[in-house]
C-alpha cells in the first residue's frame, strides 16, 4: 500500500537544495571571491558564455594574473570549477569558458578555435588582469581550445597546462620545443584517450610518445616530473601522470595540484599557497546535496499535486503486478532487460552517428545517437513483451492529467534550478553529471528530442512495470529491483571496463573511449528514472505519469549538457 501523499518530501527537498547550494556558494566564493556570469562577442558575432572568478586582490589599480580555463567535449564551464576555485583562491582572475556550441555559448561546436581566441582576447581586455601574466588551462578538447588561443595570440600568454590533452591531435597544432610557451602536460595513467592524444596504448606510456618527445625537444623517454627547458626563455616543459582516468582529472586533488604548482612557477603576482590546500571538493559535495534535493523535489512535487482535486483522480492504491512472486521466468526476463540496453549501446550510437548528422532539426549529434539507442530499445522491449508473456495487466490511463502533472512536476524542479543559479551561481551536479538551466535555443532543441525520448520511456516503463513487477515486493525491494533492471547492466559492464583499464591499462573496448564515458552517465540517470517511475507507479497504478516526467527531465538533462554541432 503506497503512502498517503504529504508535504514532507517536498519540504525536505527544498531544505536539501538550500543547504547544498549555500555550501557550494560559500566554497566557490571563499576569500571574498566574486563570480560573474559574463557574455561577450566571439568570431562572426557569436555570443560566448563564461563564469568570471574575481579575487579580492584584483582591481584596475592592482591588476592580477589571469587564467583562461576550458572544459572538454560535451561538458560546460561548471566542470572546471575545481580548477577555477583553487586558481582564484591564489589570486588569479579566472575566466571559465563555455566552448563554442557548449553550455550557453552559441554554436556550432568546433568552430572558430572552439572560442578560445576570442576568450583570451576578452580576458586580456579586462582592466583587472595583468596581461604579462596570463595562463591557459584546458581539459581534453579544452586543451585544443587554449592551444588555438595560443596560436592566435602567440605573445598573449605566459604558460599553459594541458589536462588530458595534447598537441598535434584533433584540430590542435603540433607542438615543438619552442611552442607553446611553458607547457605542463598532465596526462593520467589511465586516460581512455591515450591513443588519440599521444598515440600510445596506455596513458602511463605517454613518456614514450614521439609527439610528446617532439614537444619536449628530446629523443629519449620523457621523465615524469622533470622540468625540461627554461621558464625564463618560455620553453619549459614538464609531464605528470596522476593515477586517475580522463574525466577523473576534474575531481583529482593531484591533477589540480599540478596545475596550481605550474602556474605558481610560471606566473607572477598570485597569492602563495600550499598545493595541497584545496577546498574545491566541498563545492562538489554541496552541488551533490542539491542534486539529491532536486530528485526529491520531483517526488515531493508529484506527491502534493496528487492532493489537489484535479489530480486526485490519478491516485490508485493497487498497482497491478505481473508476478505474485519471483520465478525462473522473472529472472530470465530481468536478465534480458539488463543485457539488451548494454549490448545495443555501441552499435546504436554508431548507427546514430552514421544516419543522423547534425541538422537544423537535430543539431546535437550525441543527443541524436542516444535517441537512436532509445528508439531501438523501446522497440525491442515491446517485442519482448509479446514473447515473454505474463498475465495481462489492465491499466486505467488518464492521458491529459498524466501529461499535466508531469509538466507541473518538472516545472517545479526547473524553478529550483533557476533559483539556485540566480541566488548562488550554482547548478545541481557531481563531477560531470549536472542538471542546469537551458537557454532559449536549448529549449527549442529539447522539444524536438522530447519526441523520441517520450516514445522510449512510454515503451520501456510499460515493459518494466507490466513485465517485472512483483506483488510480494516490499517498497525497498521494488525500488532496488527496478533500478537494477534499468541500470544494472550498465553498472556491471562499466565495472568490467574499468577493471580492465586499471589492471591492463586499456578498456575492453579501446576504440570506444568517448561512448564509454557517455555511458557512465547512464548509471545515475537510469537510477533516477527508476526511482521516479517506481514512486509514481506505486501511487497511480499507471506507468504514464512516470514516463512523461522522465521524458521531460531526461530530454532537458541531455540537451543542456551536450554540444550543438549545427547552428541555425
């Protein structure tokens, strides 16, 4: 019997959001750091977005050193907050850029040096910045962004840190012993992109890379931690290999410490501080608390809406179940449900890339790839429902109230994101899994992708509840069972992937580093989907409210966090 709707979950959710947002804000502004959300004009009149961190020592009368900090592909400016917080605490003015086509910067992605040249020009024009002491830091494709900035303005910076990135790969110019100026390469031992970046099988072998050796001006294996060249002459180089993965650089005290140390050696005017004096992780804790509150707010908002006369009609105390208890047939269906989404993931992502290039209607290539995966799996689960038959379940669907309650529920959650951004300059996230507000262009894009994702969730959640629900389950068992059915296969596969990476130095699928990192987000997202779907199903005896809520939320989450490759 589901609990009677109350205000308790709604109130606790808001308390968590407030506490987490306040903690995150206090950490990122510690030491009287001011954070501004800025927009400036890039190439071809495109608008670029960034967060500007201003320490209290920076003024027009006493300009401070500046750092341009740039995230990687399919991320946004907030992912660089660990670096930005620590740089700003040490007296650097930090411009954390949304690359072109990412976050709130106009598309398309990859264009105009990823936005790097324009961002460096903007940073140099700030009267609070000492133009003789500017550093560049970029992660992954953000490294190519700062390399483009360095190529466009060769005398406009003093040093750079390439995090999980390289010269001479992708759209980046090859490095030489004299270009770029004063480079620290921080390339993780377990970086998934080692073959792309430095043409070695394992990140730990980057020192043997011919490309790295050419950058360092040596024909021998580069020695980790040894400084080559001269900082004063601008040709200093150093390589570090922290024991993390490619995305792990963002949440590594070691990786961030190497960047702090290098800028401390190569830039003048900062505030001295120990490398291991880092507080940024508490900001991650705060935004994680906010994220947990956000999920609870979806549940709590749904709950109080059921108290209203209009939505009371959706309430039903007896959700139908496919099984009285677990049988061998249930375990077969559950196993298949966990395996198929993983087995189809890489092929479907490939089909999406081949069949759906970026267009005005579908401008985000990875969002399109995920949509193809979703449709393929929705169809497969529907077919399996006819093959693996259980007792026919009868649902009393109410379409318009189900759509309405989904819109209002997600609308309340969206208001919480807007409030956190307006009051505290934070979103809800942990690591690179983040829920942030959309701009108008992203909202328009989201409405298109909402169509396939709605189809997927209606089909998939119907299959989940009509094919795997068990009448004898207690609430915790029901939530756990549904979560494992949706995300368990991905979790086990990723454990196998990273066990291989940490023990053998390579993924089980070494040709799929990007899609493997994309897959990592499926675990928390499908866990959230399972919680929302189970919660709403228990209270309405219908899979439709949960399907519509999840379609709206996941479409929003994906579009807001992806790169836009086509600019209309």
